[in-house]
């Protein structure tokens, strides 16, 4: 099982397939590299080298008590890219992984990154503050902490069955395999890491986005019930010096899975542009 060990001694699992220009995928909460299976297969068949890792405390990576924060997540990604000596890479992040990609590119990616993509990303900030009046109240995040700490197994059924994939919308056709796969990935990880990671949703990524100097595609569905569209994607695209916004009418938070054909085609067009 391929792993690297970070400077602070944490073992990180990763997948590395193929050759060509590297595309590096960063997953959302509380998932793993497996959430990118459809994208990994698609881009491998298009001639790219595809890499995805399990964030510390998630999937097959080490479950540690400390360091479950965005500074360490970005540094772990930097350790992986350095170990694999990745250059001219495209970094793609979904949800919490969008925050990870933004922090990595801004802080560690100089000379290594060609482009980045933020999909349904937590950036530039989800928490309601005086500077972000359209954000979500702190009670929302505290609710996720409580659910994680007290009944994670049930919460990890309720989230994908409902808002994550939009399966709670009229006319939706839930796929049992998708729901079970979400639950499987989540329950592989550490309850401590999942609890701690909620704090990364409350961060302000404004200055991080401003510091990114490579082209960035911001992709977001306007029916995202996890990271509401209006206060996320348009703001992020404006803050990015080279940001481009692509909005998907009716698409849910988990659109890389439910709308993979559309998302993959648009990712490919952006990477090749």
C-alpha cells in the first residue's frame, strides 16, 4: 500500500496511476481518495497521471489526535507532491478539499502548479460574520460536531441520503450504492479527525484566494445544500486573480459523483485550454 510519511510522522496513503501531466485530487469530508474513482479512471484513460490521497485521519491514512487542521492538510499535500516530484500539476479539490487545494497552491505550490479547480468548495468562507453576513450561523457547524461526536454512523447515512447528493429533492432517484459508498468511506476514518475538520469550514480563505496566481476554475451547483452557492462560488471567483466561474443549474454538492459526465468533460476542457 503506497504511503508517505510527513515531517511530523504521519503516514499518508495515496494512489498514483499512469503517466503524463499530473492531476491531483483532494477529497471532501468525511471521505477518502475513493470518492474520486470515476474521475481517476476517466483522466487515466485520457492519458494523464492521476494522484489522490487520503487526508490524515481519513480513509487509510493514520488516525492521529493532533494536526487535523487546514495548515497540516496543506502541508501534507505539499509533502506528497515533493515526494512524487510533481510539476506542471493540476490540483482539483472538492468541498473541504477545495480549501486544502487553495491553501496548498497559495502556500506551497510555487513552481509546481499549472492550474487549480475548486468544486463545491468551502472557500472563501461559510461562517456568518460581520464581513460575511450571508454565511451560515455557527449553530450549523456546531450541529455537525454534535452529530459526528454522538451518532456518526447514523449521520453518515442521513447526509448522503439527503442533502449531499440532492436525494431529498422532489423527483430525485437515490442510488443505494452511492449512499453506501459514502458511508463506507466515512466510517473508515477517524471520528476525531472528522470532528476537528469542521473547524476548517469556519475559516476565512479570502487572503488565501487572493494569493493564488495560477488559473483557477470554480465549479458549483446552484442547488448545493451543503455549501450554499450564492455565498461561495461567485465570491471565490472574484477574489481569485485568475478565477473563472462555472455555475451548474440544479446540481447538488456531490455533483462530481451524480453528474460525473458533465463535470469530467468540463474539467478536461479547462485542463487542455
